[in-house]
């Protein structure tokens, strides 16, 4: 295992995956240090308290959420232990392998291989690419706004929509924008709403009012 290549490959994935936040990265690096000290053997037995200390995570809820996220997003395999006298196991994935697959060996107590899990090395890249493909181009948005008959200047509204969601990372709050066309239709509905009459006198007063008349 090449320490530099593995860490570089992991960091490249972090940079491309906008699901991650700094806590995920900090937790992965703490687990990576455990893996390094174990000479890159799988599985790695971990201590939750020690990993939280290394990663500077102060909440157990945050720790469990982040490690489950890393498991679900194929950065590692997490096998929690419900025995207080036995640590949980983590299988770290080899991202710098030259083959199309990274192999993780599950070892028994006597060191013999009892099973093998094969994890596609491109799983993460495929997931990220699928997500990126959901993001429309500016021209696609312009065509969509024109097709949906946006009353306001089509190009201007399309650019507003594109710039707004590009700035948010194509998210609504913290959740990814799953259906940009539905969001665009809502945007067009609001843009097509009849604007309020400008300079309307809320008091219904006329400009030729005779102020000599009593109220």
C-alpha cells in the first residue's frame, strides 16, 4: 500500500463529492491513521472514543451519522460491535489500486481468510457522475423556459435560475435538487405572476383632491 497515493486518491474523491462536510473528512482521516498504524491490514479494530478524539468530533450522534454516511457512500465498510468489551471493525477501501476492483479480506481470529468482499473501485465515481449529470446546462434551462412559455424575458429568467441554483450547489437547503424541471416550473409561475401596479396610492387619494373639504 502506498500511503501517499491512497491519501491523494481519497482527497480527490472528497473534492468531487459535495455530500461530504468537514466532519466526514476529519473522521475519515482519523480512521485512515488507524489503518496506517495497522500497516493497512483489514479489518481495523477501532475505539469510538479515540476516533472521536482524533477527529475532534464531540457528539456521539454526529460520529455515528458520519461513519454511517461514509459506509453508505462506499468510502469504507463499517461493522459496529454491540459488545462493550469488543471494538467495532472498519474495512478501509483501497482507492489507489490499479485494477478495476478493490478487494477486502475478512480474516478470522487465527489470521486465515474466511471470506472476501469485492467492492467496485468506480462505485463512488459513478455515483458522483450520475449526480452531476442531473445538473442542466444554461442552454437546457433557456430552452425549457421558452417551452414553458415564461412571460418575462426568457434568457434573463433562465440565467437567474441557473445562477441561483449553481450558487447553492444545486441543493434545496441541505438536500440535493432531485427534479430541476419541477423547480423551474415553480420559478416560471412566480415570474409570470402579474406584478403589482406601480405607484398605486394605498389611500385611494386622487391628485386633484380638494384639501379645503373637511375629512
